[in-house]
């Protein structure tokens, strides 16, 4: 006993010394890096202060412009992508007309909105922090509030402007006099920045709901009316709308329109897509500051993360109701205007993730934008993943798929479960034999009774004799008649590969369900046999989301051989059949996607079963794939079942594979296959009628359902 305690004390001391030395080493490295950083800063300042450097600014500006255009071309994926972008922009310009002043209510409609009575005529306090606002911007912002058709509002203005901009206060007092007491103004002794000035606005506010408006931006006349209607109809306690940036003095000169999804926590962590115009119940603050100075520059992202965590009913009003002015010095003009916002945003997301129990994560800027993030979650343990691959013949496709998994994957705790379905070629039998490590063919003919000719029986006798030792040591080995087992899995010696036989007619759902039944992993990865791994850590990228308690299915980014997108998330209702379709279809691999959506992990309604990871317990709890969808829409149906269970489905662009779609089975556009697809589409529309009528929550209703590129409806 004493000896064991002595050994434990020795182990503890050794561990302590190791950690002590490690800390000392890290401290030394930090000191070295700080010294290096100081030296580099000195060199950088010397360059910046050099007269030649200052004189070369015009040339550098031209060079930077050329670099930006090159990057834009690269992000479009080349000339073809540029043409697609130009076509998209042309349709967007056509649609813009309906979202500017033409969308303002007519005098009759405005009168009806002003006279509308709701059960809850809540008071909305609009908070606007002021600092040296140009006179024109100040008046236009105040006019847009005064023009609101909903009348129960107050405008709280906290002004930190200096003496040279005293006109700001004069204008505010002028408008306050004609507002009927609804505008409240206070000049601050000291400018507290956006955070400090907004918190001063909050001290003045008396409303049940609070709204945040920037000093140089504008509201649609019906904004508050639409919000209060949503509060009454949907009991909303946090609301936001669609928005646009505009240039100069005319809101019709739009630069970028942002039509947003409904509340999507993964989107929000990676990108502050909610942004403007946030209105929320005062109760959500729960005694906290509205804006926190330590996150100045990204104070809105921090606030939105905190308040949406507290909210019970987050409502997206899918109308363009906020006009964000783009001018020199505004974030709308570019993040370069406020570089400190990048670190502030990372800090806000990091604190949010920490509150949700995540540890050892990494937050990195993406090529889309400095404040659009890639989040790398820490994988807990090394759970086993069962990769289920249906297969019929097509030995070259399967070989390419399996080889890419074995040779490229960095995650090693997995098994490959191939579900054999009625193959006929000798090629595939030979490949199965290679995978299993047997020196023999594996017969796969459907309906094989085991009765052979004399020569076949003699050959089989030799083969069985040669493999008898393997069979006796492995109860799941080849049957005596040479066929794959009707039940159970035939496994390779190392257990990495398993082959299961499904002898019925092709039914993708039933085949996968059998593979899952025979799997031994904690996670199921449905994978088509015509895929090929690109990113070596593809399983880790999927697993980091699938391990979360709030996530159901996780899907990868799939490409055709020409590196155009085959799958980047599924939208229900999209396409000619109004069942489901893939967004960003046929866009080039380098394309950033709509508002950068090809560059960050996000919540989607569904992902393709061609590469789908899910916990096995969830797969079983959802009833697996519905075998009534024999070929199509079974994956979308499965994802909708997971959503009905209250789970999120996630698409990540950081797990990439090629998908040689339809190489295995062909297309569904002619003959019996087309008729079958029509039948399954009709069944899907009936089963999910309510969800289809409501529309995809992650696809704005202003988008056309006839195109996959986020084109707007026109007219």
C-alpha cells in the first residue's frame, strides 16, 4: 500500500515537472515572439514614414485595385463564372426597382397602417447613438423615423458630437419640437463611442421593445408596422428584416441587397447575417449592458448573439425594410474602415461559444470576408464512424471511392460497410475479394440457388478448401456455397471493410437501412459509391458538427469532375417539381456564393444522402430512410424528420468530395424512371405539404424557386 502511494506521488511529481518545464518553454517562446513583434513593428513604421513610401501611394492604390479585380475574377471561378455573375446582376437590377421607393406604401395604404389597431400596441424605443453626423444624413434619418406608419414609438438620441458639429443638437431639438414628445435628445459630456452612446440612449428609453438604428441609415415607412404585427401574430421577442446598402443620397441606388434566412445559429456564429434592423423585448437584456465597450466595432454581433440566446421567439420579417448607407468611413463601405472590428467579432463569437460549453475551438477569417468565420470545433474522443456505401457493379467507381477513403482520410476510427445489391460482373467480385483479403472470387449473382455445373462445383470445391481455415476462424466468412451471407456482414481480417448483401430490387432507402443495421459505429456516414474524397480531414469536418446535441445530419460540399458544385445544401420547394433542389448548383468551386455562403458552415433544411453523417441513435430514432422513397427524395425526407425532432441540419463547405453523379444509376429524366420520380415527388409533396407551403426557413421567400443561384423574383 505504501509502495503504491509512493509510486503515485512520484508519478504526480514527474507530471508536475513536465508541465512546469512546458510552461517555462511556452513563456520563453512568448517572450521571443513579443520581441520579434516589436522589431517588426519598428521596421514597419520606418517603412511607412519613409518619404518614398508616401510618394508611391498612387501607384500602390492602382496595384491594389488590380489585385482586387484579379481576386474577384478568381472568386467567380473564371470567365464562365463572370458571365454567370453578370447575368445574376442583370436580374438583380431588374428586381431592385420593387424594393426601393416603389415599395413604399401608397397614401391609402399608409393611412390604413396608421389607423390599424393591434391587441398589443407596444411602444418601440428606437436608439440612435450620434457623433458628428453630417447634416444631410441626420435629417434624412430623422425623417425616416417620423414617416413611420406605426405611431407608438419614441426616438432616443444620445449625442457625443464635438463643438464643431453643434448643428447635430440643433437639428435634433428642431425635430423634437414637432414630434409630439416622441423624440428624446441628450447631449453627452463625453463621446463614449458606439457602445457608450447607445447605452446612454437606453437610459432614456421607456419602450417595451427596443430598436437599433445607425445615425446615417434609413427605415422603410412600414418597418415598425410590420414588426408590431409580427409581435402580435407570432409573439416575437426578437425581430429582424432584410436590408440593402445604398450609395449617396438615393436609396434606389442600391449596391447589395441582403435577403436573409430565418434564425440560424450556425450562420450567426460564422457571420453576423442578422445585422440590421434588430428590435427586441427589453426583457431579453436581463440586466446586462446593451453594447459592451470591449467589443466596440462588433458590438452588434456580440449583442445579437447574447439576446438571441435569451429569446424564445425569434422572427425574421422577410421584407427589405432597412437601408444601410455606404460612404467613406462606414462599415458598409468595407471592413478596412474599421479593422479593429475583426478582432472584436472573433472575441464576441469566442465568448458565445464558451458560454455554450465549447472548448479548444478555433475561429479563422475566410476568403469571403474578414468577419465571415470558419469555426473549428474540438472533436470529443474518437468515436467510430460506419461508412455505408450501396453498390451494384461499377467496380471502377467503387474502387476510386474506397481507395480515396483509405489513402486520404486522416481520421482512422472507421469501417466501410458496402451493401452489395445484385451485381453481375466478375470485375466487382474480384474487387470484393481484394477488399476482404480472400484469394477467391465472391459470387454476387442475384437469386443464385447454389446449384452448379460439374466444372463449377469442382472450382468451387477448390476455392472453399483453400478458404476453409479462414471460414472456421471467422463465422462471418464466405458461405459453403460461395455466396455472400444472406444476413450479417462478411468482414476483412482487420475489420475495416464489411460487405453485406441486399438481394431485393434496387431501393436506396432499404439498402442503406440494411447497411446501418449491420454497422458497428456510433455514427453513420451515408456515402455514394460514385464519390471521391478531396479534403483529407473530411470526416473530422463532418464529425465536429454531428457530435453536437442540437445537430441531426451534416452534409459535405460536393463537386462534379469539372469542379462545379453539385451539392452545397438543399432547399425544399426549389425546382420544377417544387420538391427540393440544390443551391449554388453548377457554380465554380472558387465562387464565394450568395453573401459568402459557400465559405462558412451553416444551417440548412436538408443535405444530400450522397455524403451525410448522423449519429446512429438519431438515424434509428428517425426510422431511417423511408423505404417508400425507393430512389429519390429519401435523404430530404430523412432530414425533415430530423428537423421535426427539433434538430439542426448543417452544411459545411470544408468537407469536400467529387461526386460523379448518376454514373452508377443514370438519370431520372426519361421513361419509367421519370414516371417513378413523378410518383415519389407527388408523395413527398403530400407528406410534407405543410412545410412546403410555409417555405424553406433558410431560403428567403423573395428568391425565385425556379433558379438555384439565389436570383430574386421579378415582378
